[in-house]
């Protein structure tokens, strides 16, 4: 067995295999028959992912996609590894051990025979319908560990262990630790393992104090044995429109805290299995921490993975905002800057569509859903031209390079990059990435620290639009500011050095604990701007009190009284679609700021002040009750804080202390600003851009990307 580990190299992360260090730049496809393995090897790539499936079902219940490969797990102690062997042969080709290395993307969803033998361990909806294994099932973890030990023995006996250096553990919907569901609004898990796990979590959370629990939940439970997963109605709807009431809906808030923690613990548990069977000698990681997902995603307990010794790397695709449109930023799904604080790289799954992308029905007809056309929609379309495709590829690569992320190019259905201009790009990008990371990477130039809060998603209704509004518009608008930002979880506030930033953005932070308030004092100074967005009360942190508009609290009280009387009678919660919409609109909290005489009022309506700026002696505070910022406002505030803007016309900008990248949102002349003085060198052509020391003007077309190296004066 090869020994591997992730090592820090300055600002960068590297993979070390038996003492040799190499960059975290890789390639993967779902269809090895059409994989461009040899072309990527010739481009300099030495790290490859290979998908492995234990089960016999498709990866996405919502779409109905069919299996990509036959599952190898045929029964307890019974296996057929012939498909795995064939796929590994396709990946390796003529490469000898040491020429390339493989990380297995190991899908642990169980086969259908396991369902039949373990009915009490299956995830179930409120009606009792099963949906694969429950993530609270210890039997599942135990059986997976036994299966994986047998798989590892086969790797060693067959000689494939001379190539395999790591394990990307996968489970759940689309392999990403998303709980399975059949349709939008489909609520799970009501299985015995999940019910027992929730009761245990509640008992621990309330320190075994039943009276305290009953007061918090407004219930009269006779014992903790009566604790149960809340009904779908209690989960789907909220009293205050999209936001839950702390007073009346603590039961649902607690459930979402538990549910997200249980999904994170399942991911950590699978990673721990891989660590145990390999004697902790190989790298292990998982998809997790998707801030773009709503409360039902189960992705909102990221700190459990960030802090775990069982997890060496985290991974995600880029966000799918506007169907991966050109001209906008593609943020990674989670807080990659937080993972770096914890000494872990974030792998960007670069499933960048190109002009060669085709529907799955043409590329993998064996996996195409029988009826659903879920894979024919715009999110699967690439640009119409090679030039547009290269603009998207370079945008994704530039974000990764300037943030020191790891990357694998995900040639999903196969053939997306099988084009000489695309492989020429890969040769240049791979060489640049290798040199950059082996030399220690670069320091992010982001002077905006964006803090997000997992707890916000425990308090948001899955049936509402607030989570989607924040996720979609927050990152989209931040991408148009013209300056990069760094994304952290609020739990990591004590570990972030404020001296590196001109501005901090706190997006819907739910609780300002004494520790967070103490740390926040260190951000108040140096003429920094502290911005608070969202419908959560930040008065302890911002000093700006919020008030709820008249009449709202009375409506909430009346509705809560109906809930108390109805208990689990869903018919009294909402009767029909029209009533549901009416009540949601009526209970949507309208918050307004209580402004002081010296405040600069920026937005106001008949209800009161919506946003304001409060200038203090050594810093400024901005408060806005909207769920997301607008790009112009953030740009103005960064200017007010003396921060660096790289573009000012709504284009996407990434930057580190060595590079600037600009992705054009529209056609036109772009003025690209250089911090200090320096010339800009096009990294892909090695040509110097004309212009003055502190800026250059260049004409770009919409969707084009420039990756520019900063050549400082005198160097």
C-alpha cells in the first residue's frame, strides 16, 4: 500500500506520495470508455479519480438517472470486481506505478439486496416508503466497513494498490451526502434509526432535563421517549413567512440542527472507515458543506468535517447559479477559506461545460432516465463556441489558482475536452498550476471577509424562498463587485486575522455569543467597514437595533395558538395553496432599522429605514435588512473603507498577490487596476498588456477571461 498525505506548502496544498510531492490537479469522468486519460497525461496530469460503485442503482432519485456501472457488491462476502478492474485499466493504460496515482471515488450507497435484508435500517418518508439506507444506521456503517476491507484485499491481491493513494468517500443523492428524496418537498427520514438518533440528540442537548425541553418546545411530553422527528408540516412551513420563530418553533429548529449534524457525522463516519482500513496511511475526503443548499440538504454542519482528523480534504462543484451562465462568478459551494484555516484543501469539481457537451441520452444512453428529461435542460448546455468554452474554463481555473484550491476536471459524460485547443489549455494550465503550487502558491488579495452561518439554515423554511434568495443573489452579486472576497463560516471568526481585510460582511448571522462579540472588537478599527445583511437581529454586534413592523407579532401569536391547538393536525396548518400563500405573505417579517440622528440613511420606505451607515471614530457600521447585498453597495462600501477595486463595471475579478483575473460580463473596454505599480502579463500568451503602471485598458468580449500575472516594477 502506498503512503499518501496532504501537506502545506506556504499558501498552497500538495499531495505527498511516498515522499514525492505533486500538485492537486486531476481528471475524472463518469464514463471511462470515453475518457481522455492519455491526453490529460500528455498535458502533465498525474492524478486521476476513478469512480467505484458498490450498489446497483442510479445516483439521483429526483432525476431517475440509471446506474453508470454495475455494482460490485452482490451479497455479504460476495463480489464481482470485473467492472472496477476494467475501469482501472482504462485509467492507467500503459502508465507504470509511480507515473500516475489514483483516488477512488467510492460510492457506498447500498444495493437493493441489502434493503431486503435490512428493512429496519432504511431511510423512510412519513408514509413509510423506503429510500436507501438511513444515514443514522450503524448497521450500514458496519457492513460498509466489512465490504471495504474485502475490497482493499482485492486491490492488494490484484496489484492495483500500487496506483491507489486515496479515497473520496461518497453516499447520498448525487454522491454528495444529500439525503435521498423523490421530489421537491419530500420529507425524510422517519426510520427507527433516525428517530432513535434524534431522541438521543435531544436528550443530550437538553442535558436530560425534560421540563426544560417542554418549555422550549411548548409541549407536555411525559418522557424523552416521546420525542419524534417533526411532521412534514412542521418542517415545511414557518410562522414568520420564511423564518422560524425562536419562541414557537424551537422543535423544528432543533430538528434541523440534529439533521444536519447527522449528515455530517455520516460523512465523517465513512471517512473514518477508510482511515481504519488503510491504517491511516492514505488521504481521505468527501463532498460536504454546500452553503448553496437549503435546510433539507443536510449540508449545514461543516465544522464537524473541518475539525475532524478523519477528513483530509473537502470537495464540491462550483455553484449552478443561472445554469452556469457566462459573465457571472462561479463561487465554490462552501467556505473553502475556512477549510484552509483548518489545514485542508478544497477540491473544486470543475464540471465545466463546453461546446462539445452533449445530453446524457447521446453519450450514456444506458444511464439516461427512462422518461425524465432532467439532463436535457440549460444547466447541461455549454457555450456554442470553442472560444466561449475556453472563457469558462479559464474562469474556473483562475478562481482556483488565485485561491490555492485543488481541482479535478470533471469530464462528466465523456468527450467534453476532446479538442486540441482545450488540451492546449490544459497543458498550459497544468504547468502553471504545478509551478505555482510547488513554489508555495500565492496570498489571496481579497480584502472582503464574507462570513456565513450554518445555523441560519436551521431557521429557514424549506417551503419558502429566503434560503434560495440569499444563496442565489448573495454570491451572484458579490461576484459583480470587481474585487475578490474570502468566504468563512462564522464559527471561524476567532481564527481570521482582521488586519488582512478592509471590510467584513456578516450574512444572516443568527447568534452573537459573548465570544464572537469579544472577537468582533478586534475588527472595529483602522477605518474598516463592518456590514450586516439579513433578517436576523444583529443589534448586539452592530449597535443598530431593528424593529418589527406593527401588527406582525399579533398575527404570529394567533397562528402559534392555532398550532398549539392543532398539534399534528396538518389541515389547520395550511388548507390549500391559496391560503398557504396568503398566510406566508401575511407573516413575512418586515424589519426596519431604528436610526440615530447621525446615521446616514441609505434606503427608506413608508415602514422605516431599510439600510443605513453609522460612522464611528475608527470604523463604520452598515446595516441592511434585505436578505442579500447588491454589488454597487458593496463596491461603494469597499471604496469607503479604502479597499482595492480591480474593475468597476460589473465584471468578475479574482486576485492574489501574484495574479489578477477578469471575466467579462459584457462587451467593452475594461480598465483593470493594479495594486501599487506593475505591468500585467497574459499568462496564457505571455504577452505584456499595454498601459500605465497602476492600470491597463483592454477590450474584451462577453464571456472572455484574462488571467494576468503581476510583474512588479524592478522585477
